[in-house]
C-alpha cells in the first residue's frame, strides 16, 4: 500500500527538489525529481515528503525515517541556556547613561 501524502495538491505543485530546484513527480511511494540529471528520490514519511539535500543539511533523510530527534538532540540544556544568554544582549545595554546632578550642583557621569 502506498503512503498517503498529507499535503494539498496546490502545495504539492509548489514543492521543488532541494538539490536542483526542479519540479517533483509523485511516484506513489516517494517523490522523484523531474530533472533527469538529478532524478533524486525523496521518501514520504507519515504522509509528509522528506525533502532534504543531505549534502548541505545537518540532517539526513534517515534521521526523519527513523524518527530520530532532530532538534538540539545532542545539546545539554545548560549549555543551550548559556548560549542563549550569550546571544541575547543585556537589557542594560538599552539604557542610556545620563549625567547625574550631585547635591552640590555639579554634574557627574
Ligand atoms: Zn533535483
């Protein structure tokens, strides 16, 4: 039995080969690139085409077929939190430092 593709015909018509950007042909069990020089086959997993260019992706088609974790699977949560904190600027960076008038009337920065 062929897997059912769970995307509309309209969307299916818009799908392109991730390698050469040619149109794809629905072959029942997979999608095939219509470019004869490429002719790559892409599986349909759980009704969703797995359109990955394995040469430019950190994921492989096998990752999705085997239902492996593909989102930060190998990153320790503490390392992830530290990295996110590193990327986000401190809120104090948005506060402009204003001169403060002392009790004696002089300005200091
Ligand atoms: Zn192609």
